[in-house]
C-alpha cells in the first residue's frame, strides 16, 4: 500500500454543463417558436350552439389587437375560403395580446352562415397582418366538402399598391369619396388566368372589411404581369382613417391605408342654418304681430320709433310786400327831445336848408340876413 491519497473526481460536472447548456438554448428555443408564427389553441375541439369555448394563443405581436371569429368552409391548410363573409361576425370577440404576445378569451359558439368544416379564425386588426386557425366542430351544423381548389394560374402583387385621385368640392360638402386602386400583378402559375375576379374591401377602425367583387377584363399568361386599376368608393359623409384591402382566391394580397378628410362644408351649412332660420322666424313673427296689432287713432301702425303725424293740408305760402317801417327819430340817449341838436332849430322860425344858389355869390365874411320881408 502506497502513501499516495487519491481524491475522487467530482461527479457534478456533467449535470452542471447540462444546466448551463439548457439556459443558453432556452432563448433560442423561444425565438424558434416565435419564428414558427402565431399559434391558436382551443379548450374544446367540439361544442354546440349556445355553449362557449376558451381560445388562447401565443407567438403574436405584443399589444396587438386581434379579432376572434368562428368561420365555415375553412381549414387551417386553405384558410377561410369565402373570407369573413363565411364567419359569424356578430358573435365575434376582440382581444389584445399582452407584452409576451399571448392572450386568452372566452368565445360563444355560434353557427356560421355557411356549412362546416369550421375553424376558429384569429387575425390581427391593425398593423402587420398575421392570422391563425384552429379546427372546431360545431355540433348540429351542416358539413359539406370544400370547393375544388383551382389549379394552374396564381396571381401575386408585384408592386406596392397606391390610391390615385383626389377629393373635389362636392366631397367637401359630403359627397362619397372615391379613389382608384392601382397595382401590378403577376401570374406565377403554369396556366393563364382569364378575367380574374378580385375582392376590394374597405374597413374603418376595428370593424371588419366590407367586400365588393370586381372583375378585371383580360388574360394574364404564365409568367406575365398586368397593371390593374379598380375603383374604390366610400359612403357619403365618410371621414377618418380607412383601410383598403385587395383579395384574390380567398387570400389578401395587399392593404393600403386611406385617410379621408372631414367634410367641413356640411358643418358650415349647419352653422348657417342655425343662424339664418331663427332670424327668419323672428322676422316672420314680427310681421304677424304687425298684422294682428290694432290700429292707432291716426290710422298708422308704428313699431319702435314713433314719428309725429303730418298735417293733411299743406299751408299756403303767399308773397306779401314788407310793411314800411315808421321813421325813427334820431334821438340820442343823452339828449332830450327839446335839446336834440337836430330838432332844436326847427322850433324857431322857418328857414331854408337848401344849399346856396350858385348865381348869388356869397362871401364867407358877409353874414346872411334873416327875418321877414
């Protein structure tokens, strides 16, 4: 027996390495699950009308608004063939995901307007488009096979869609806004597509799109492309944020936002009505009051300012000669009639005030004799 002491090797190295690797691979596993897309799970795979199920999901965008619907003529592989028109829209529910992209919502079971196979269809309402389906058997509802899938041509959008056009004066007064959806599609299938029928939908806010079928006249061969223009119309007086969708063969090909201005002309019209109508009613009321009010003594009716009554006969104007003014005596205030120098000489004997005759020369030094002859 030697004097060396052997120390046993620790046996916790392998479990420690496994734990470290598990911690390192856990975020990668979560990323891979998120990359697979959103997932929808149901508490029951079969339920009857009037019951309810719990719909849960994960892998969605954080704080995303989702719409949950029960749709017929649909499978997870092909999706909802007829679009949201094949779903029980009135019994749908809206839900918002949490910070981790998960949600849970109780959904009442209702029969869709078309036969089964049925699914629970979950799709985003705003932002980037994402959807997922889960099979649900609605007890007591009719089941029919899906329509045959068309083989051959397949269309896809090659360019960004845009809305051409502008609003005119009539739109400012509430006329229906209209635009033209312009886009280019290409045929990536093996056969030609003749007279394709597109579905153009418009939605406002969180409401489901309203779809309208529009046929484009023409043929797109394999590998070919075509520029297509489709009209888009809204209801009269529409305003706010709208979204325009383009669908072909049950698949949404493009989405285009559309901001519609408020029809301020309608607001101006109602303001004028609120101002003009009361003024007109006031004028009519005052006219009626003037008609009903009894007459005054003069036979005239006045409102507000009372004017004096005019004489019925006009005065006659005649021209008369001005009266002669009596001669006024030139009496000064400081003289009495007896001492007035102008009348003092007249109280004596009469004398001649006329100027001296030119034939009788007089001398300034010879006095004039006065007296009687």
